C-alpha cells in the first residue's frame, strides 16, 4: 500500500509512549468507516502498542512496515 492511498496521515515521529497510541485512536475516532489512516512513528513500543489498540477497538491493521528507525502503519477504520 502507498502513503498516497491514505485518507488521513499522521506523523508521530519523535513522540514516546503513550502518545502514538493516543493520537492514533483520536484520529480514528474522527474518521468515517472504510477510510485509511497512515501513521509513522519512531517509538519502538508503538510496533506492539498500536496493533494491540486496534485489536481492542476493532479497527483493521492492513500493513505495518519496519523502515529501521520508523514504523509505518496502514489502518482501516471499522
């Protein structure tokens, strides 16, 4: 999937736990069902924390890319 295919993009690089999860959830809350959210984060914990939050909220993790220091998430709003 490409970043340009996302309806909403969040740059959370440099933020530490719990902010990547909090800001991702807030963005999803403001989106319509079926829309795609693209998130970039540098916090290592986000690689586990964001998928865990998505499982709890019922949103779909389409793809996660590990780009070394940056984690990219493609998320579909339920």
